C-alpha cells in the first residue's frame, strides 16, 4: 500500500523531469541567466571595497561577500517552490482543481512533488556545481560537518518555501486573483530574507526583527552556514528555530487548505 | 504628406484605445490591481533600500555620491518599468506560440505598436514610484532645466529602444527555439547591469552596454546628463545613436515578422 502511494508520486516526479528536459535550450539559458545574476552585484561591491580600502564590511571580506552572492544564485534554484502558489491559483481559476481533487493522489502533495522535481533538477545541474566552483575559487573552508548542516538548512529552505507558497495558494479560494500577492511576496521575501544582500548589512534594530522571522531560512541561513558567516556553534540554534517555523507554517497551511477546499466553487472562469 | 499624417494619427488613436481597454480590463479586478500596485511599488523601494544600505555600510563607489547613485539606480528601475509597460515578454511569447500575432498581422496597424499596447499595465506604479525617488535625489543635487529636459527625452527614447531590443530578442529566440521563458530574467539581468555606473565594468563593459545592448543610452548616459557630467553635444550624439538603434531594430523586427510562422498554425 505504502509502495503504491510512493510509486504514484515517483511517476509525477519522473513526468516533471521529462517536461523540463524536453525544452533543453530554455533550461540551459535559465541556468546561465541565474548564474550570471549576481555578476553585476559582485562587480559593484568590488568597486565599493576597492574605493573604501575595506578589509571587511558588516563581517564580510570581499571574497566572503562574492561567495555569498554566487551561492545565493544556487539557493535561488530551491526557492522556485513559490510556483506552487501560481499553480494552485491557475487550477482554481480555470476550475481544473475539481478534476484534480477527484484523483487518488493528494493535490497538495502532488504539487510539492512536482515542485521538488523541478527544484532538484535545477539545484543538481546548476546549484551544486556552482557551489563547488565557489568553494574551490574562494578557498572556503568547508568540512563534512558544514555540508551536513547545509543539507539540513537547504531542506528547510525548500520546506518553508513550499509551505509559504501553499498558504499563499490557498488564499485563491478566498480572493479572486492572488497573482499580485504572490509577486509581492516573491520580491519582498528576497529583500527581507537576505536574497539581495546579507541581513547583517541592515541596521541592528531591523536585523533583530528579520532574524526572528522565517524568511531568513530561504536565503540567509543556508548561505550563511556554507560560507561560514553563521558560526557552527550558532547554526544548531538557528536550525532549531527553522524547524519550529516549519511546524507553525505546516499547521497554518493544513488549516487554511482545509478551509479553502470547503469554499472552492469550480466554475472554470 | 497628409496620408502619412492621417496614418500616424490613426495609429496613435489605436494605441490610446488599446491603452484605455487594457486599463479597464486591469481595473475590473480591483483586488488584483491593488495587490499589483504594492508589488510594483516594491521595485523603487528596493532600489532606495539597496543604495541606502551600500552608503550605510561604506563610502560607496568612487565618483558617485549617495544621491547621484540613487538617481542612476532609480533611472534603471524607471526604464525597466517603462519597458515592462510596453512589452510583456511572457504574453508576447504566448501570442507567438498560440497564433495570437496572426490576428495582429491582418490588421492595418503596425504590429510593433499593437504588441507595445499590450504591456504590463500595473508597472505604471513602479514608474511613478521611481519618478518620486528620482525627484527626491534631484532635490539634493544641482540640476539645470535644460539637463532635465534632455534627461526626460533621452530616457523616453532609450526606453523605446530597449523595448524594441527585447522584442527583437523574443522574436529571434522564438524563431530559433520556440520557447524563451528565460528572456524575462535576461531582461531583468540587463537592467541589473544598467543601473550601475558603467565605469565599474571597464572599457569592454562600457562598450557592450552602449553599442551592443542599448541599456547605457536609456539609463546611464541620461543620469550622467542630469548630474552635469555630459553636455548638449554628447546628448545629441547619444540621441543619434538611439535613432540608429531604432532604425536597425525596426528593420530587423519587420524581417522577423515577415517570415514568422505561428506554432498554432
């Protein structure tokens, strides 16, 4: 019984990978664009460090900041789970949700598997090689222990991203169109989660608030752990906070999706 | 002469009617519109936060004060938003794939103008937000009325040139590979580079973003004009360069559209 359930999700996983690899050139260019994304920032920060003659800014050496910015690109591939909200909205708007809800596969779990396959594809072909190159080029000290902590952190990145995206998606049962909300969320989360620059560059009062919120687990925490800007001693406490947030978000997502299902009117407009 | 004038008036009328229709469509979903307004406002806000953080933790970039860099980066956001207002990359791709462009080709209007009337409307909020931040930056640096006029003209011509450049990229990629989801990210990437002083990219970068990709003409040089580092002769030179770009892109897009096959057909 358990195996049959697993094989259903495995089929979904395989299907999504086939879809992704069928548009190979698009996948390649998406990867290239993603990898080039931090280049302008890297050049700009290099100019800032050179002009000011700084050894470090907000605890980051120039090499450390370059590593942080490039690894952000790798982590970005994990945060694409925000697609879940878009997919839920689309299915609610078109009425396709009615068809999906009658299938013997959990709709939300199916969405997560779908998103996981895309995430794993891009993270494996673009993210991991990029992280390896950054480690080699910048000479970062990375131990097996750091890799273990990083693996836990990126699992939390995917989980928290997927949960927040599900919560947003569930709102489409209550609000006619949530595309503006999803877009606002995607942009804001990068700013307050360390996806534009490290949170340590914010004034300390703002930093205090941002370090208590779950958004840091999307960018700042995994990046900080692998680049060594979050010390190994602090990492466990930070990850524990992430697990607590994942728990809270799971409860919210389950309650909200349960309530959303009751409200769904699939008219297909 | 009169026929040309009539044609131009008719085209402009079509553009304005399409604008009015698009706005009515957008305003029909008020909740969506309001949430998109918030979203669009985040772009100029992020620019403001970004530049403030740079100058909060360092002395910034050589030769650029806080307000000057704020002006340049906000010009980048302004032009990026104006280009999005004119061309929605994903929608244009959808139209190409589903045969939507075929309908435009049968109408007595320039296809480019029809595509440009279907851009992302809510980015107007981002344009207005950027204008407010630029106004704030301008109030803290010395500008002359002439440089303001030249800046506005160059940003306008530069934005249209950039929109044509993006459209040319979309058509090229569609013809070659029939897909191009990545082009929106590519467009954002260009503006990431364009919103910084070109000098930091060295000579190669400056040439690349001036004569290969016209983002410098739309963003960097207008900001330099406003700050007073470029004069009227440079203004004339860059306007000429923009016109050359526009002519070449118009010819290229026309050729691409003439040999276009819709996937739906």
